[in-house]
C-alpha cells in the first residue's frame, strides 16, 4: 500500500554469504577469549572500560551482521542508537546525582556507603567461623570496616543515625 | 475480506489489511525492532542498577565477582554465540527455501539454549547451597569471613540474580518460540516469500545473546 | 460517498458477544476500550468526589481517622486509588487507546492497524492488569502509598503494594504494545499519496506519544519489578534498611513517569490540532512547527524527570540541568498555543460543542502551562513543591488539557463512531457545567497551595491557617460537585443520542481528513474502495468539504 | 509584630521569603500578561470569525505560516524562560548556601512526629515544636528514622525532605517573632496530615530562657551510659580503660613515669583533661584507645562526672547535682 513511500528499495531479501557468518562466529569466539584473557590482568580503573569496549565490539558484530543491520535500512540503526542514547541519559543522570549530591552540603551523601544493619549479626557469626572466640577482634574488624566505608569517599560523611557521633 | 483489493500478490499468508508480502514483512520487522527497543530499556534499568553500584562501591564488585565461576560463564557465552550463529544460518536457509537445513539449525539452537540453562542450573544451585542469595536471605558466612572489606555483598548477588534471572527467563521464552517455529517449519509453513516469524525469532534470539555478551564480563570477569 | 447509505457498518456487520470479544477490528477494539476506560474514569471520579467531600471541612468527616475492624478505608487509600486509577487506567489509555485506535488507521486511509491481533491482545492485557488492580483493591488490603509508590514507605506499607504494582506492571505492556502498533502503522501503512507531512496532526501527536510509550514504559516495568523484588526479597536497591537508596527509586520512577505526563498531554494536543483546524475551517497555521514540536516535546520529555525532585536531596547541579531543560520544553509548548490561536485568524469558526471544548482547552491549558513555569524555576519550586499548587497545576494540565481535549474529541468523532448526532443544546449545557466546575475546583487550589496547604492531607484542623484553608477547600468541593453533575449530563445525552439521536451524515463538520470521507459509522474495513490521498488534511483554502 | 500575608502569598517571615516572592511576582505578572494575550486573542478570533447561522462553508485563507511571526514567538518565550531560569537558580543557591554563623538544630523525623534537638548531646534538649531565635540563621540537619518526610514552613518559604539513611540540611533566618505552621509535605502514611507542628520564633532573651529550660546537662548515669560504659567498668573489672570503681582517691601511674592521686581540684582537672585530651597522660598498662569527647560532653557535664565519681563508692548517697531531680 505505502510501497510508494516505503523506505525499502530492493525487493529481494539480502542473503548473506556463508563465509561472512563463519567469519563473525570465529571473531566472536576469539573476542570471548580476549575478554577472559584481559580480565586476568588487573588494569585498575581501566578494567571496566576495556571489558565494555570488547563487549561492544562483539555486540556490534552480532547486531550488524547477524541481525542484518548493515544490510537493512538505516532507520533500524537509528532506532537502536536512540534506545542506547536514552539508556545512557538515564544512567548518566542518575550517576551524576549520586556522585555529586554532597558537593554543596557535605552532610548529604549517598547511603550506599553504609552497610545494612542486619549484617552486624552475620559479621559476628562470620568472625566466629574465622577466629573462634576472639570477640574483641571481631568488634574491631567491624568497626574498622565501617569507618573505612565512610572515609573512603570525598566528603566527611556524618552517620545520620546519631548526630553526636 | 475485500478479496477484490489484492489479487496481485495472492500469497496465502498475506493478511487482509496488507497490500503485499513486502509490506507485511516490513511491518513485522519494524514491530520486532520496536519490541527489541523496549527489551533494551527494560534490561537498561538493571544495567543502571549495576553501574551505579559499580561506580559508587567498586570493592563490592571486585570481591563478590570472585564468587562466580567464569569458566561456566565463559562456556555459556560460547554456547550462546554459537546458537546465535545457528539461528542466523536458519534464516539464511529458509531464504533459499532449504526447509530441512532450516529445521536442523533451529533444532541446534534449541539444544544450545538447553545447554545454557543446564549450566545455569548448576551455577544457581551452587550459590543457593552456599547461602549466596540475593537480598536479605543472603547468609554466606564464609564469604563474609573471607571478604571483610566488602560491604553489602547481598547487593551484588541481587544484581547477579536479577540480571541472569531475567535473562534466563528470556532464554526460556526463546526456547518456546523457536520450538514453535521448528514445528511450523516441519509443517512446511515457511518459504522464501514468507519467513517473517523466523526472522523475528532470530532477531529476538540475537538480542538475548547480545545482552549476555555484556552480562558475562560485567558479572563474571571484572 | 454514494455507498454510504448501505446499512451495514462495523457495528452491525456481525452480531453476538463473541464477535466483539474476538474481533480484530481496530474500531471495535476502540469501542471496547471506551467502555472499560470510561468505567475506570467513573471509579476514579468517585474517589475524587469522596476526597473533596472529606476536605469540605477540617477534622475527619467521612473517612475514619484510622482503619478499624470493618472500616478499613482511609482517606489515604482513597487518594491513592484516585491517582492510580486516573493515571494508569484512565488518562494513559484514554486518547490513544480509544480515539487513537478508532481514528488513526482511518485517518491514514488503511484498513486496520499493522498488527490487529496484537491490538486485541493489548486490550486483554489491559483487562488483566485492571483485574489484578481491582483484586488488590477489593480482596487485598487496597493500597495507600500514593500513585507514586515512593520507597521506603511502599516497601514497609502493610497494604497490597506488591499486587497493585504487579497490576500496573501488566498494564504497562498494554501501553507498550499499543504504541508499537501505532508506530508501525504510521510508518508502513499510510495510504498511497500520503507523505509524512500529509498526515493529520492528530496522527503526529499519537505517533510522538507512541514513541514515548515504547521508550519509557519498559523502565516503569523494570522499576516496578525491582520494587516488588525489594519488597519480597529485600534486594537492597531502594530501601536504605537493606543498603539501598530511596532517592534512586524516585529517579527510576520519574524516568518513566515524567515522559508519561507527555503520554497524557501529547494526545490532548493532537486532538486540539484537529478540533481547531476543522471547526475553524481553516488550514492549520504552522503545520510543520506543530508536528516537530510534538516530537521535540517527546524527546525533551525524557530529560526533565528530576524537576519532581528539587527538594528530595538530589544534587544541586543535576537540579540545575533539569530546570534548564524544563524551560526548554516550555518553548515548543508555547509555540503550539500561538499556532492554534493564529489558526483561528481569518477562519470560519463554528461555535459547536467540540469547538467550545477547544476554546476551553486554550484557557485551561494555558493556565496549566504557565503555572508550570513557577514550578520549573528552581527557587520558586521550594515553597510550592508538594502543595496544592502542584495539585492544581497538574489537574489544569491533565484535566484542563487531556480530559477537556478528550471530551472535545469524543464530541468531534461521536457522529463518526456511532453514526448518531447528540443534542447540541445539551452539549453546550454540559460544557458550561464542566467549565465552571473545573475552574472552581482547581483554581482555588492554586491559592491554597501558595498559602502552604500540603497535598495528600486528610485533615487540616489545628493549623494557624485552618480558617483560611477551609474557605478555599469549600469553594473547591462545591466546584467538584458541579463538575460531577456536568459529567452526568454528558453521559445522559450521549447515551440518549445512541437511542434516539438523529442519523449523522458522513461529514457533519466539513472536515477534510480521511475519516470524513467514509460513511458514519464506517464499514467493516473502513473504506469501500481503497482510498488515495489527494489533498492535505487541512486544505480548507483549496478543497470544499462537499468535493471529497 | 507578626507579618501579614496577602491574598496570594502567606506572610514573609524569613530573609529568603522576600527573594522568593520577588521571583513569584515576576512570573505572576508575566503569566497574567501571556494569559490575557492568549485568551483574549483566542476569544477575539472566535467571535470575529465565527460562522454565521445558516452560512455554508467557503474556502478560507491559505495563510500557512509567517516566518517572522514564528521566530518572534519562539524567541521571546525562550528569552523570558532563560531569565526565569537564571533567577530561579540564583534564589535556589541562596536558599542552599548555609551561612557560616548558622546555629545547628538536629531534626529527627519519624512516623508521625518531629523531634528537634537543640544540643549535640543525645537525649537532652528535645522538643516536638520548633523553637528558634529571631534574626539568627538556623541550620536544620535532618534525618528520618523510617520513611521519607519533608519539613515545610510556608511562611519561611523553606522545604526539604528528611531521608532515612542520610542527612539533609535546610537553613533559614526568621525575621519576626511569632508562631508559624510547620508541615510534613512528603506523604508518609496514615497520620501524614497530623505530622504538623508549630514554629515558635522567640526573641533572643526568650530563646535563651527556653534553652536554659530545655537543654539541661546530663547526669552522671546518662553520660556514663552514653559515652563511658564500653571501656570503663563500675564493678572493678578491667576493660579497655581503667575501672571507675574507686577512681576518686586512687593513685594512678602514667606511661610518662609521673603519677597522681585523684582528689580535689587536681583530680577534677585530671578528669577534665582525660575526657577532652585523653592521650595527654595515659595510665600505665592501657592502650591509646580513648577518643576525645570534646563534641559530646560539655563543661557542665564534666562537673557531673566528677561528682558522680566521688559518690560512686557510697551507693546510699546521691550526688548533689541529682538532688534537684
């Protein structure tokens, strides 16, 4: 009906040559090995970007070749990119808020740095597994872990539950 | 059904409100892509969950991801990539009217999906056995003893179970759909003119693979 | 059309309840949506009146102060259900699912939407979602969290939050599938000769809405799923007791729910463009600008969710960004208003009921939009946030915008849908009640909010300002009763028209878009001959209605 | 004394209120102007170009766009919006930048009550209404024990959510003595609408009297329970620190080789130093574990500690500071 203004121009479906599919399969398997290999080396802060970069190359191969995006009308690529843009906006804006909340008012930090209350019990039990009856130590450990948690980030974070802390 | 309007392209699978197979196929493909967009944003919420905690609390991920077996994860990656390849081959076969080849490729895809689920089952039961559970049911004392520096480890396992659980659910849906495609292929319902359902199934399956390609390094490796 | 006098149409060509429940005809599905969505509106309206009566005076009047044995209804449950029903069950599906389903394929000159069976499935999914919500309300413990389900209240509330959110989760899929259907239909099913800029603006508006439905609703789905996981397993994303962040929930929630505001208002604007152009009998001024501004609003609508959170403790920098983009979104909205106004210039304006609603929209939506400027300004939002000012603002947009446009659209397409004319006299009477009642109800709430009355308060006794608040609350309650009477009048004369109304001509308003070229009501496949698009939908300077 | 509100706005009772109201009036007049333009224009066209009774449809104007006009009505709103945005940002920053001389009051919100704490010490100086001095910047440091609440004082034009799990802050400077409503504006459950209190703005003298009345120094027992208990026993057993039993009158040897008998003024001074600067003199055999209590124990309370220690070994008698109770 709307073929006159349809975005499609060729009537024959695109049949991808066999070797392309085998090539992509090989590339994907090699890249999987690369991901695993790279992950064995600790790159520090680069761990995440490198892993994401390799994954994106793999995802790109699947999307472009297996999902026929290169052979299809460009509109589908735009659609896919649009969804990724919105996703990126979502993640970046949320992160922007969470990481910069306390920059004007220092007390306002994310609670993500505090451990849930119910771990106290578990930690004591876990410490019991490790060093038997050493009570004082387990307390110290717990305390140490908690203060680390607070001082690790930029601003001095006041424990909200007790103003006089 | 106003039969007068389409006598030019009288394919038996042409629905009444379309003019020609071309239009019907294009509609199906666009609809499927839009559905895939919703899938991406649906998983996107979980990726947002992941990235926020990853950046706010990196120690959690370094410590907790050691608990996952990257060998099993890697095996599953290879299985899924291979199944993605076979489903692409299935579409290629039906485009050339090779129904038997198409059926074989679809069957291999289903088999791969089952292998994936079996591996997943072993991973899950090991976690459950250790008490490495998501949320407040987390009680893996050995983990706590070995990793005193990791705060709130249950959150990592919440992310792990939510993401792989939702992904596993998609794999199960994929198995059902592809099994149905296999049935229809065996009943000679598809040909080089009409294979949109297989192509849609392929797109869906590739997306399931795509998501796993990200999940594997994010959860198991780093 | 000569064949229009044939008596078979989509309503009577097959008979029996199953011919409706299993239909794949977009027009019948539209009617089925009309029945259930308007029932939801009546239910939401019932709660609204209950809320207003409670607030007529300080102290508790009709609701118990606390739930007791036998009387578990509280004011909090009433306002939650009013909000949840109106948002999820009424406004979001109202224009797209009823008028969109009915008109969009006909306006594009096609026989049906791209996926008719999926369209029917959307209706069933809507029904399942609604049934789950009803179950939670009547057989569960209802829900008292507000329609926003803010954590950690929602994770600690003893009401049936899980069940209700699951119902909303299911409803979301109905919305997504409808949106997908419309986007594909617009892209691939247009009649020969109809380019993108020959589409009626209604279609553009619904198209922009559908894009938001597709991109935003999945995020609501995952948010609600995570909320359910948090309540059941304590996964630690939103509840600080489990190491989560309650403000993050607000981000997740508003990432959907702000675009959802545009899911609600864009279709209203879409209807407005039709009403103004057809009843002014004048080509639309700035067609492309209106079309593009719909898409621009849809896009920018994704980037402003944080303006619901200026006092929530989020980063000041992100508030700055959100406020800035909020003001950007004001520009396309203003452009639309000016374009509609100018469209009337040099027109030939019929003062009939749909046009009255269009004029009403111009007034009420302008107030809604302008008061949004107050709320978007960072410093100004501080005293106004979560007061009745916000309540009044979004009712002026949602009700003064969407519901008024919906009523206008319903009157506009009523002859096309049912083939009957309603009483023009009673139409105008109903309009007067709606206009007066609406403005009385909600304008007083602006003053209330500015004076500091917080929203979601069951009781305002014992304040320094009780006396002041009482006056405006009483004014508002009286207005709401007038509004209710208005809706009852409309219901009565519309139902009466079905039984005893005059037969409608194919083109009662002299419109030029394709739906007016077929008979009223249309035949089963919309057109007896496949139509070809020969002129633009608003070529009132070139084509006479009798020539189409 | 109490400022009057207008029809549109409540009284201005803080320094930020006039700033916010100025912005309000600016947007208000602009809105009225544009509302009149749009409504009047719409109605004028609707009347002027209405279709007469019985008139049939004719071809109408083909005016489809006018670039100049469209640019004007895109650019003018954009400029106005940017002005409002910038103004709003300026006021927002003013409302957020806490002056250095602000006095802190801790606020704890729970379902469904407010608790204002005037002292940094736990358990003393609380009230359910908020009492503040006039013309003095006040900083509220808020947190919630359960769900999200929001503190709103309409006459001050201030509002901020109180969140569980972390602190938020809010500041204002009241400009007029009087009583004002304080509301919770974030929906928080059943009695949300009863979570309102009064703000009492007091003159400086009245506020001092209020503080003296409400912020009473804690007694020995309370301080002991809050700050000393985990390290110093009362029954003579050895903890992280020396026991309090028999401390008064004991002769302690310190790591630096000196020793001191804890009696009289010298003893009192030693105890004060130990509380505020514990590592100055450390008793032999104990680690450097004790933190300073500068921020949690006041000078008045030191006296109570000394008194408490004196009477520790005579269970029958009350320390003098507790007799008034």
